[in-house]
């Protein structure tokens, strides 16, 4: 084998060894869009929510670099009930989804969730997300 071929094989092996699963999500609400990447964790209780206007989104990916055990997605709406003396804004769960042992998506086709639309019950505000479980270089 040539030195160039050996280098390419070593480079490819190193790249795949450093890749890890990530949940990649596109979030949108009221003209605001953002992209997030979520790494697997062993402690789902430490995962923070991501705010996008009046909604909060929480993506919990439980697993490790070797694979994902499950994905749980939560969408909350911030209500204005309660004043500062009562703790300010309250969060109301408006959508939850769970995916057990999801497979990695290796192409740019439909992701894990497809586009999901969630509506705030009182005013009908729309929030959407689309998530895919991809292998991303670490």
C-alpha cells in the first residue's frame, strides 16, 4: 500500500472514532429560529430548557458516545399567572414525546421527529421543532 492510502485510512479511522451522537434540532417561533445540538447525558435531571420567545424546549438525550438509550422532548409555554411574589412566570407543559433506542440518521432526509407543531392553548401561538439524531465530529 502507498503511504498516501495508509494516511487516508488512518485519517478516516480517526474521524469515525471521534464522532459522537448528537440530537440536532431546529426550533422556530414567532419569526425567531435557532439550531441546537444536544449531547447524550447520563443524568437527565441536569438538562436545561432552551427559551425561544414564549416557549421553552427541553431535549433530553440519555446515553453515551456509544449509543442513545432514549430521547425525550418537552415543550413548555410560559404563562403570566402569578406575580413576582408567587415566583413570576409559570411553565405549562404543552407537548411531550419519547423515542426509545432511536437510530442515527445518516442522510439529510427526514429526521427523528419530522416537523412537529405545538400550539399555546389560549392565544394559539405556534412553536415548531424538527430534530434528527446525527453523528457529529466531537
